[in-house]
C-alpha cells in the first residue's frame, strides 16, 4: 500500500518551499499583469485560520495549510466575467489542481481549495461566471451561460497556471482536475473541448447529458403531481416512501448475497410496485392504483417522442430523505432555474405545460453546448490524458445508470471495447450524491473530510496522481464507511460479487 507520506518522500525533490511567502505573495497584486485579468487581492495566510469570502454562497472558509491566497477576476467577454481564487501552498510539489462547481453554481469551491492546498497542489477554483445558485443571471445573457457551460473551467486553468508560474518562478509539472455533479460535467466538458488543460481528471457523479437530466428531474416531479402535488392523486407522502423503501430493500437488498442495507447493482432490482397496492379493507401502509402507476414510472427510463431513450431510470435503494429531493412533490430547484431563464426566456414559465415537446425544444437550443454528451475523447486520450469517473449507486439527483451510458458512448464512438487504458469508471454501492450514504463512501473525492485514509488505493485524487505520474492505473478504489469499514469499489465493467466473506471484483 502506497501511503501519502511515501509519496511526499518520493516527490520531495520537486517540492518548492516559499522563502519569502508573505512579500512574494503580496507583490503579485501590483506586479502581475495577465490578459483580461485583474488581481484584486494577494495575501499570505497562515495555516489553521479562517478567512472571509466574497459572494453570497458563504461568509468564511477554513485554511488548513499556509498559502498565498490570490483573488482575481477574468473578463471573459464584455458582458461576462469569472471570479476566481488561487490557493498556493508554501510547500508545493509542482502540481496544479483545477476545481469545479455544483448545481447552477456560482459558488467557489472553498472546501476543495483547502483540500487541494493541504495536499500540496496549487489549487484554483472559480464562481463559474456568476454569483450564487439563482438562474436568473442566465436570462438573456448568452455569454454568462457560455461561462457556465464550458468557458469558466478553461480560463481558470489558463490564467491559474500563469499565476502559479509567476509565484513559484517555474511552471507546473502536471495538471489535475477535481469536481462532482456539475463539476463532473465540467470535467467531462474540459476533456472534450480543451484536452490540453488537464493531465488527469477526476469527475464524480457527472451531470452529463445535461438537457435530458434536467428533463428527467422535472418529469420525476411531475410523475408525483408537481407543481400542484397536494391536489394530485399521484402524490406519495413521506410516510409512504418509508413503506416503499422497506419493500424495495426486502425485494432487492439480498440480490448481492448479503442483507446489509445496500443494493450493490440497482439495475438488477426489478421492483414489483404492485406488491404495495391496497386491497380490500387494507388502506394503510399501501398505495392506491394511481400511486402504484406513478411509482412504476419513477422506476422506468424517460422515453422521448420517437421512442428513444432520453435518460435512465431512478435508482431503487435511495433513502427516504433522498427521495424527497426529486420526488417530494415540487419541481427541483436546478431545472426550475434552468428552463425559465436559460431555455424559454420566460420568467413566468408554467411547468404544468412541460411535456416531451419542451424537452425536444431544449435539445435544439442546447445553450453553450451544455449537453456534454459526446463520446469523442480521442484528442484527450492521444495527448496522454487520464480520466476517472465515479458515481454512487443510490444517487438521488443523477441516475448512476447515466455514467454507464457515458462509458458505452465513449466506447462505441471511439471503437474501443475497453477504455481502461485512459478512462475508468467506479460505481460506488451505498453512496448518495457525490458522498454520504450507508456504504464505504469516503475515498478522497471531495474535501479533507472525505480523505479517510491517506493512501493511493484509498484516495481517488492520489490514485490519479499515481496513474498520471507513475503509470500505475487504479484497479479498485477502496472506500471507508462511517464506522471505519472498508470496501473495494470495482471499475466498470467489472462486477462487485460477495464471496461469502467480502466483496470482490470479477470480470
């Protein structure tokens, strides 16, 4: 097992310790002049402190390692700009780390800025071209949408690397990316559009096929009666979701050979919703015919006007609390911000009118090329790029089956049956959206708190470093659960199989 400390020793020859940290850092505000960029602040921050943060997302952030904190603004067009920060650690190992966002975010990822800097990366994150999670900023602002769809991560990488070189007096050696959800989509988009930006990309729970993900999110809400769920016969209250969850686990938990509250392969779960239909005098802890019909639709894929698959089905096995995000009777906040302001340019858009034609219309608009559903990663592969994706199997926001679709799309587009040479997908049983859940869900994927064990096999970011710099590709990623248990997560298309004692990966 390669522990992080061993990597420190191995790479100490490339480490740079700032000799004049505070003065060198502060000088950048007046001496560094980059294209379309304004350095608004350059301050050395001692580790173990808390700093104030701009914007509406949060008011402060923790700083674990001593850093040069550089705040800057990139004017991407006359009508759009990206606010960003670089956290440059005193002890640097020559690695650059770009960071993504979440939701319709406009929030700098301070958690991963701190994580990256604490791991000796020069870390850079941006607000993705706007402040906060309100989609109103997209209304009649195509360049702001372009920043969100593809440009912010690119300019953060280009300008961020120039800042790194100016501060450390030498260029980075390797460039990495870390993001989840929208951040996973951004990482995928970077590999597609700007294959030279990153040597290694870690993209979790990626919101790829964005247009159909938005449609699926809306349709799930509408299946259970949104936007007027309280008057709909299809609405399923929280108490009945408890009943549904128990029934799903009774039918499917043991399919993997062990009853542990985790469905290893949700695609094997052919849940029988009719088993919950009320009958005779029994009207409690059961579902009406309308509710059963709605539940069947929840666990079915979204099909388009011409019978084509638009998006996979909702994964069975999510917790009751998780179901309430998309199935609680409201239109989920992300598409509720996306459709009125980015697609229909109608602030009063009525989701009662949403239908398959609405989905098809959004496909024709595809603002900023937001879809991110293209299997041609040949340029990224040719220049030696490495890509790791991961996805929780009880993700309540993005169906984990979509990451399988992306893998197969890349495979078929590039004519490569097995993508292991440059692209690996790890499916994480018992994990929700990006993290959390009853499974072994901590593997260094996001923030210091997820770094349960500082070892290459247990940390997806370190595994990526090992792959890029030493040519050692990860066969598995070992996750750690909240109780300290461990599980080896398998790369697709391998399967996780219980051998009577533990789970092992089989082809």
